[in-house]
C-alpha cells in the first residue's frame, strides 16, 4: 500500500496567516482548471473524493491540506488527527484559469498562490499538473517561474495522455523536457525539473508519480532513519509499505 493512501483532509485556508504551523515537508499540486489535478490527487491517494473539482469558481480559491500519518486511513473515521504524528502534507492549490472569476478574486488568488509557493519554507516541491494536449500555457509558465527561484524541485505531470496516440505522447514528453531544460540559473545550471506522462483513465504513470512524490517528501528517508534509530534491520513489512497493484 502506498503511503499516499494514508491521506485525509487536514485543513483549508484562504489567508496566508492561517497556514498550518506544522514543520513537516509539504508538496503542493498546482494546475490550470480542468487539467485533471483533482483526479490525479484522488487516484494517487486511492480515494474518490479527497480532492474535489468544482465548476463553481468560489470553491476553488482555498488551499486544502491533506495529512499523511497521524490518523486512521479510512475517510469515514471521526477520530482527530494527531498533529504531532503527521509525517507530511499534500497541498491542493486553487486551480487557475477560470474566466468567470472576478478581478478582485483573481488578485487575491494570484497573491495567495504566489506568496505561498515563493515563501513557504516547509514546501519541499511543486507538482505542476498540465493537460498533455495543452501544456505550458501562459499561466503554467507563470507558476513555473514563480517557483523556480526557490531552487526546489518541480515535477510536471502531463495528464490525459489517453487522448494522444503513441507518437503524440512521445513528442509531447520530448518537447516538455526541452522546455524544462531551457531553464537555468545564474550560473547556467539547470533547475531540478522533471516530467512524466499520466493517465488516470488508462492508469499510466501512477506508480512513477507515486514514487516521485514519496521521494520528494523524503518519506523513505524518514523510514530508514526510524529503522536505524531502533536498530532493527529485519522489521517485517507494515501497512505503510508499498505493495504491487493499486485499486480504483
């Protein structure tokens, strides 16, 4: 079972002052509205309704946090989350690109997103969700360039590749790598940007995305450190250990 399957709702905020006071690593999911962000989060956490997609713009202007650890996995459980036992947070950022959103809301939205991705010390990495048929829109590039100066990793997930044929998939992945490789720092060094193909419908790239997110959150490193501290090198597999196969 993937560690991401432990995810459950933790809190939602609409102002930076209300961000959780936790110090655990966070990984944020960002993407244009209708790019498949909510679907990707739900399939990676093996939960149908953890992240929700709404056609009502007002419901998309909050930052939602999902905890890993600190509570029972099952979403129907009503027991409180033990904050001190949370190991990481998945962060669902507002989807951007809704034409219907008012000017004031867009400004608030933009500031909330920009300030969070640029200033949140706990943010370990960004997962940028893009429709493989329309990657790197102006808003995607804006998000990329907001976050790049932090020097932290960005993992791009190109969704809905089931809509592309094999040649189109190969080409879009190659082109995406070229675009990401074109970003360099002041010393000419490339940024830690990676990219993959993904399809929730055809279950393409799920394991690759899962492994990358676990890596970026350092959850495997935490497990290794815990085993070293206990001196137990022969611990039996537990419920948090990855197993082959995932259910819908």
